[in-house]
């Protein structure tokens, strides 16, 4: 769900080399002999670190070689979907998010991990943060994935800018308070806007933060009995608030701004606040960041709910068709372990630890030394996230910033295009949401018919 500009281009070069170099002595996917596994994963920095550490640590300890195939996020999602839906068995392990896991579990494309957890108490499932476990648990109560790293969302703000304006950030801000602060901070420094909010089309772009706003304003995509609510008063009020805020006090180029653009805007001093992923804090507090030490972190703003942060994790899942599930579990239990986090901390640096998944990470003095400004707010945000009950009414599916059904990526992306047009001033919010309602009702009708409801 996040991109990283120049760093991403450098990563692409690293991945291009390492994907080939790590193909294994069997000559690529499917090769490597009986004591090897094939892993399909996303090309972010944490995964590249994992590649670098696997042979000298995991393979040396277990004798199991790992053949990595590494692709950009959109490409890897498509390939994983094709692989798991066909049950080709070409890959034993894949990076899947908490969006895919419950869907794959219902389709029996992914193997339950409970037998391995029962036989491997050293993994310490109780140390995995409870919202993460909940988001990877199927309808049958079994666990189908283990997080590699996780995130929620919070409000990031320039402490020095607010102080200079005599503004105090509330300990638990409401969205109206945030809007008021954005208005006061707008123009606090030459060219500075009050806030950055995503406006880029995409179910994982503008609708990541915006659906959390909808939730806390009392809205929902669907009621428990599958009635579409995209043009309902609460949904409309939330979207109108978001659009008005970003148009009045948001960043330049908001209709095309995503995670990377907002990150760069805050780092470069173009905005005073930003509501987005907790994972951004590592970049903001990096040694070479011009805003290191200047950023404050507050909980996701609320209206009608106690909390509103989202929940996301890149996780490991074992394909049901894999013939090497035991070896696959050994890899997962190593990659998601406390020991692996310590290995990264010692060999790469504590700021590179794939955090956001284990309670023990947040009591590790070495990690806390590097992340003291944002570790506690990050853990608090994840702990407060409730994927089964994110709003004021019961939901028909898991999810905070998404609805955990296969149709949501297409639905969310189509509606997001209308929202981006509203941010650009090309369409009114009511008109945008009426189009969204028609799309959502088509999806809802399918589910109503399956449960014998009204069509």
C-alpha cells in the first residue's frame, strides 16, 4: 500500500538482479529438488532484506533452500491470484495481505496453519498482536496466515509549526478539530498547506484513509443484510467533509496524490499534517530526513467511534496444493519470528525491523531506542483496530479500510475515480456517490440473492 519514489527505482534494480540470482540450483521456479521451496513475494525493502539474509541463516540452519520470485505489488497480486485460484502448486509460499487471506480461506486455496502452530510453541502465536490474528482467521476459526509486518494509521503533524501558531494537538483529535487546525496551519510557512490527504484513485489509495473516515462518521459500504449504503447520509457527510477539507486546505495536486506524494510533501515541508499509514514514520524519522524529530503522532481522528485506524499486513500463506507444507511452515515460522527481527536489527539496523506484528517488538530496548517517537503510537493504533467491528453498525464482511469480498477492489477503484473527480471539482459529491451507489448495489444484489434475501 505504499510506494517510495527513487528508493523504489533502486529497489527495482536490486530485485531485478536478486530475482535471477535467487532462482535456485534447479534453474528457476519448480526446481531446486525436494529440500527447497518456492516463494512468491512483493518487492518492498523488507522483502529484499529477507532475501539477503535467507541463505546464510535460514538455509544454513535448516538445509532448505528458498527460490524467490519477486514482483511489484500490482503484478504480484495478479500472479498470486492466478496461482492460488488454479492451485497449480508452483509456489509453496506467497505474500498475501489480510484482504486476501479470508477470501482464499473460504475458497480453500490456502492451508490452515493451526497444526503447525500446535506443534511449534516456540513461534509464540500469543505474541502476535490480536488484531493481526483476527484479520487472518477464517470463518472456521482457523488461522491461515502469519504477518511479516503490519501497520495501522495515525495523524502525523509538525510539532514546531503548530507550536509557532499556538496550536495544541488534542490527545484524541476529532476530524472537526483536525479541520480547524488545518485551516490555522495553512500558510504557516511559505507555500505550506494545512494537511495532506490521499486523492489518487484506487481502492488502496484514496479509499484507504477515506473508508476509515466513513466508518467513524457512522457510514458503511454495506449493511449486515447487504444493502448498499454509498449514497446514505452518513457516507455522504463523510465524503463531503473529506473532499471539502482537501480542497480547502490540502496539498497541491491532491486528485493524484497517494502515499508517496503525501510522504514527500510532509518531508519537504509542503504540509503541516498528514493522516496515513503508521509505516510512514520510519521514513519521517530516518537519519537523513529533514523533519526528523519534528513530527508528532496522534491517533486516527474520530467522530462517532472510539478509534478509526485501519489495519494492513503483508503476511505469509501456504498454497493448499503445495507438496512441501512442512518446509514452507519452517520458512514462515523463521521469517515471522522474534529471532528474525533480532537478526535484522543486528545485521541491517533496528529501523529496518519488519515491525507492527508482535507485542514483544515494542518492549525490545534496541528497537525502542531507534523508534521511541512513534513505536508506542503505532502499537496503540494497531491494538485499537477492530477488523470485525470498525464502525457503528454490524458489517457483512471483515475489513476496516476495505470490505473483504472479491468484488471490492473493482468496486472501490471505480467509486474512487468518482471521488478523485470530486476532489478535482469536476463533479459534485452527491453525483459521485449516486454513481457509486449503483455500482455497490449491483454487488450487494448478488450477495442478497445468495442468502435468500430480497433482490
